[in-house]
């Protein structure tokens, strides 16, 4: 009986460690003593009687405590997370992608890839709208300006038509890229929520859909 109790106590001690994860992906097995405004004070887990170390919060991504609680550090706030039996309970309104970065790096990579595609697509869409608007303006005004040389009218008209074509190309490329990127972001977030029982619905929004007839737009209703 006594040996069993000792064994349980020994096992508990083995796992009762905090893990500090730094921004350079280093893991420090520690016993956290203090979480201050600007720094963390801790001892190495393997040397409980050793010196007390200090590390700046700016150098830390997160602390995973032995009881399953996690502190995630950002530029302007600390997010408190409880991770128990594959379930995350957010004690503050958190930045979900950052939580994903800590607990599911593979899904976070998919999310970031989607985010980059979404931003690139939106940039192309914005360029397409601007180019189209400028092309229409130049084309319509070409015949309204009396140049001394009619070749100038033709040049302006040609530039306008060129901008119109470029704008349509930007839109044709940008809309699908934006749609695919947004889908990757949403898919990664949805899968992460399912893994950790985070069942929250996104707000109502417009969504681009790719189909056999081209690009369509639908309105998705969500919960507030």
C-alpha cells in the first residue's frame, strides 16, 4: 500500500512541470514562480534547489502549466486558456488563430496559407476595380476631348481599353484566389473548433462560390 502511494506521488512529481515555449521554439521545463508585468521568474524543473531565472514576456509564446492551464502571450495582452481532455475553455475573448498556433501548428500553417491567398486575392480585386474604373473613364472621355491631332484620341482610347482588359483579368484571377484562401482559413478554424469542442458560428457574410458556370455569390447566415 505504502509503495503504491509512493509510486503515485513519484509519477505526479514527474509530470508536475510547467513548460515555457519561447519565440525561437525552445521548450523550457520549469517551475514557474512568478508571472510579472514584463517578465517571468522560474526555476529549472530538474534543479528545484537551483537559481531563479528571469525571462522577458516579449521572448515567450506561451506557458503550459502542469494543471492543463495555458497562458498565451501577445503584443498587448495575455490570453488565459484551460486545456483539459481535448477541450479548450477560453477564459478571455481570445485570438483563435494564435491559440491554434500553440496547440495545432499544422492547422495554423494551413490557416496562414489561406490568409496569404485571401489577402493576395483581395489585392488583385482592388487593382481590378481601380483599373476598370480608370479604363472606363479614359475610354468615355477620349471622344469628348478635341485634340489637335486625332492620334491622341486613339492613344487615349487604346490606353482606356487596355486598362479595362487588365482590370477584368485582375478580377478574374483575384476573385477565385480570394475565395480559395478564405475557404482554407475557414476550414482550418472549423477543424480546430471541432478538435477542441469550440462550437461557435461565424457571423452572417457573403461568400464567393466556384462552380461550373463560373463564380457565384451566396449569403451565409450565422449566429451573432
